[in-house]
């Protein structure tokens, strides 16, 4: 049986935790919140540290040095992060759901997520390229 089916997020080793990431890049996309309604709005603007073609951080190990506000995802934080997409492997495992068929741990192909358009690859721009984030709200995020 696959480790994500038999272990909780808290029980995973650090290697398993890192493997669980599907590489979609959606957690690196800026989100706006309406403070009156608490409604969240996805944008197509990513952190400047996200490589928009690989959907990986340009310097994952040292990212907090460049982006002090970068949130480190941990098992305890997953339930609080309502901005994580429904497709997020961490969110799915926390909710007791299985990984989708396009997840690299299921299909053994790290490019499948990109081929099927389930990632932000080629669909986002860096926050350094824009002025008003409100102009970049999108509705294609799942």
C-alpha cells in the first residue's frame, strides 16, 4: 500500500512529505482576500521565486531569506490553509482522499500534471511584472 494511504501527514517522513508535493505551483500564486466577506480570489501572479516553467521554487532551501513571508507548509498548517486548491495532495490526504490519477506518485510521470493543465506552468506571471494585483484575478483555478 502507498505511504499516503497508510500514513497521516504527521506520520510521514520528511522525504515522504516532500514527495507528496505534486509540483503544481499553485501554492506560490498570490491570493487576494476580501476583508469584509473573507472571500478569496485567485490571481495568475506568482511569487517571483517561482520558476513558471518548472513550477518549482528557484531556491527552495533558502526561500525564506528572499521571501520572509513565505509560508512553510507543515502537517499542522494544512487544515488552516483554506487557500490551498482542492487538487493539492497535502489537502487531499488531510481530507482522507486519494491522490488524482495524474499525480506523479500514481502515474510515475512528473510531467503529466503539466501536460493535463493541472499546474500553473506557463499560465502565471511573476509579481515583479505587475503593478495592481487586483487586475489579475482569474477563475480557472481549481
